[in-house]
């Protein structure tokens, strides 16, 4: 899977989803890179555009699991610049009460926008039924 950064960022009108960016402190990662328990805190809520990349449903451990890959495009923010921050390790996206783990990020242009590739897991409709 690859981030698409050649389109120059999503137009402001396409950024129709308000997404919360959460952060955890850099000290929450050990010297070996393994995460240490730390609380995620809201960093900002930003308007983003979302493009669905892939969605699959698999059976793991006798349970069906839906896996979704999305690309989000947001306005440039220094706190999300992958040249300054390890975005995949220290940031998380939350939209509609669903958590999106960041797999990678790339700056678009010169401080124009940021593209973010995410992965999320969800229950399949049969699991979600009461």
C-alpha cells in the first residue's frame, strides 16, 4: 500500500470530516521502540478528506474481523509533519468513535498538506448485532 501524494492535497471543500488527532508523549516509547503504557491525549480536531484504499474481511481465531485501509488528507500542521515527529508511533486518528492506527505519513508540497495512511479494525455486522 502506498501513500498518494502527487495530487497536491485535497481541496478545502473535500475536507468534510472532523477528525481528532491524539498524541502520546515521546517518553511513552522505550529505547527498543516498544510502546510503554501511556494515555493518549487529544492534540487537535481537524477537517480532513478521506479516501478508502482497501477493505477486507478475514477470519482470525475463529472470529470474523473487518480490516480497513484509508488515506486521509489534512492541512499542514507542524505537529503532524513526518520530518519532525514519528507520526506512526506517536499519533492516532479518531473519527466517529473509531480509532485509526497510522501506518505512515507524507508531506505534500512545501507545507501544503499531509497525507496519512491508516488501518482500522472493526466488528463485522454479525458480531455487532445484539
